[in-house]
């Protein structure tokens, strides 16, 4: 049975596991999440790695900007101990490794291009190529806060599912989403409950809500009657 709303594990099951690691992704699948949200950045030598920040400082035992590190340097880091020592030895996964694992399940995959601070020239093309290599296009939604990245993905592949992460001005978000023909907006509760949320839905744009961690937040939206396609949460177990 298709889940509705689809429960996306934000950075994997990141409330209970180190974010954006295979441990967090595997836990999400085991819990029965319908999808996984993850963030990508690019190393100096062009490897697409799954990590939220532009630096490895917060979520590994290393220091430095990913764009200035080789993949070998990133791969040598411990991405689990900062969260809990029981996760010592977890690595920063590559998108390639993630897709190899995801080939064995049917989860939806939301890839967020983290190009809002570092532009990562060519990341859109690289991600699309990997999606093609692993035949994932029907399962993937690409999103970004960076409107240029969103535009570039559409230019390269007009048929892939692309979602906008609501830009600073809600009215512009709806306008841009309509203009670009986006399938969805990934947004917060306040947007969903506003006139802009309504305008988006009336234009056939799906809403996925982030980051909903408390049931009462979700109940507010549910009671409003606003149709919601998905919940993106650090704690999928609370909504399943
Ligand atoms: O994709 C929704 C959400 O992940 C965007 O914010 O900072 O958690 O990547 P952030
Ligand atoms: Ca994200």
C-alpha cells in the first residue's frame, strides 16, 4: 500500500542515528519510511558525498571544507562518533554507495543539492548522470534552496521530479514554482497554512513539509484540511 502522506526520513533516521550515514538510511528503511531525504556536496576531485554542511567539522572527526578535500580524505573520517560512540566507524557515504544500497529497496529518494553556499559547478549534471546509471529517475526528487540549481536541473532534464525549497519570499516561491513547472514545494508549516500554501496546492503543486518532528505540529496541518504529500522528519517512527 502506498503511504500517504509519505514519511521521509530527514537525513535518514537522524533523530536516533548520525545524520546522512548508511546507519541512518538503513534504520529508516527498517522502520518502514516511504522515503529518505539526503544532502549532497562535492569533493575537490569530483566525488558526490552525502553530508549536510559545507565542512566536515560538525558531523565527523575531521576539519575542513569538502570542496578542498579529496574523496580519500573524506572517506577516512569517522562520521558516527560525534553522535554516539556506538556509531564509531560510520563513514560519509557517496551518492554512488547510497544508490547501490537503494537498488535493493523501493524507497523514494529526495536529493537536496547543497549549492546555496558553495556553487559546486557541474553538480546537477553529475547527480543526473548517477541517477541514470542506477535507473533511479522514477524514484528521485531533486530539491534545492538555490534557484539557479533548480533551473539547471530542469534545463538538463525537463522530466525529472524537481521540488523547490521555499525561497525567502513565499509569494516568489509560488510564482517561481509555477513558472518553472515544479512538481512540489518543500516547505514549513507556516507556509502550508498560509494563502501561499493554498495558492500552490490550487496550482497542482504538491507540498512536502519539513522538518516535522512533533505530532502536534502535524495535527495542526491535518486539521486544517490542507492536502500534504509528505512529511520530512528526523523521527519517522513517530509518524508510522
Ligand atoms: O529538504 C528539507 C530540509 O532538509 C532543508 O533544510 O538544512 O535540513 O537541509 P536542511
Ligand atoms: Ca536537507
